[in-house]
C-alpha cells in the first residue's frame, strides 16, 4: 500500500511563535521547491524503511514552518527528540526532530519487544537507545542525500552527541517540514529542519531528472550567480529614517530629555530605508503585534545609478 503524501496547511498561527524565533520568509518559489523535494524524500524514505524494518510504512506530509534554527536546537518541548545532521563541507547543520513515541516504537521493533513487557516510558531517549537507533537515523540520512542536492553537496551525516557546538548556527533561517510516519499500526511525527540556504542552493541547480526547479533556466554556473549566493547570508545594517535634520551645534549641546525637535516632514510622511547607510527603499510604519514593522512601498530605481554607485 503506497504512502499517503498530502500537503496540508500548518495549523499553528504565527502569533504563537515567540518573536525571537520569527524569521525572514523565504520566497514562495523556494518553499515550493523545498516541499516538492521533501515529497521525493518521503517516497525514498518509504521504500528504505520498508526494507530496513521488514514492514509496510505510511508517510504523510503535514506542512512547512519557517523559523530560526535556535527554536529547534534543544529538546525543551516535551515528547520530542532532535538528531543533528552535519552538512559538511557546508558550514551548518540540519535537524531530524522525532516524537519520542515514534522512536520508542522503532526500538520495540528492532529489539522484538513484546507489548506486555513494556513498562512506563520516559519522555526522553537515552544515549544507549540512540546508539541502537543509529541504523534508523542512517536511513533518513541516505534518503536526504539522495533527494537533496546543493553546491557543494551536503553530507547529512547523523551526529548523535549532544554537543553545544551547534548553537553557533542558531541564527540560521530554516524550513521545518512536518510529517507523520505510521509503522505496524503505530503513528508518530517527525520533522526535517533544513537551512533555507540549502534550499536556495539546490533550487539554483540546472534541471535534472525531469524536475523543473526555480532558476533552472540559468543554472548555477555563472560567476555573478555564485557571488550573489555567497553573499546572500551576509548581514547588513538597515535604518528607517523619517527626515534628514540639521541643527546648530549650540542647540545640540543644549538638548535635554523631553524637548521636541521638529523635522522637515509631516507626521504621516513615508520613511526612507537605508542599507549600510545608503538609501535603498521608501516605506511606511505598520503595526506588527506589540511592535512596529517597516512596509516597503518603493525601491530606488537602479537605472539612475552610476556603475560606481552599484
């Protein structure tokens, strides 16, 4: 019986996610590419698990969530366990995030444990149990390598140690693709947490195996494309400026808290957005929960720039 592969909307709403975990959203084409790749991953995983476990498996795709890797780096959420995947030679990690009940079901199958002998389960998986599950994790790793491609190719090698060295990747923007796995009547959930830059790298490759990928018409061979991709994760400073003001030095020295400095624009005027101190966009302030956001309305016309300014 084939695995069920349905795409459904994630039921969680954005305001349930702590503000520190809200990420810049990936382009819809990249998310679409990642989800189609994940469906191919599920197909590969189904056949591999059926062979490895000797029983039919059912897989279903639930949906994709975007956040920062820091949100998933610990097992603070009760009933879940993470397995880090090294992406060498790419600097970064991916995660496999399993519900503990799913891992315990796999353990029972591997150890041929009769149901009546199983006592009360703890919510965490021990290091010994992780060692017993290494073949199960390797099956996921092999399927990920088969379906995900990037420049250079990511390793997706499981790292079962609980080291804190992965915390340095916490600011990475990631796509967490949630799925369910049904084995021998038992059902559990897992997520594949892929850094967004891996999806962008993979989507930039030429068309292969009849799959139309974003950006495939130009491929990833040109030098400008390589430079742009290399710089895509570099951080820049952004400033929202209401008005350029001038003030006499004497008045500046005499400023005290509570004074009002009048600007040259009306209160409802648009803002200018400066990137690394250079004006790039215009926009307006908009409410975003208990904070304010900057909604872009106009981009600076690049055709007015000189080559030196670019």
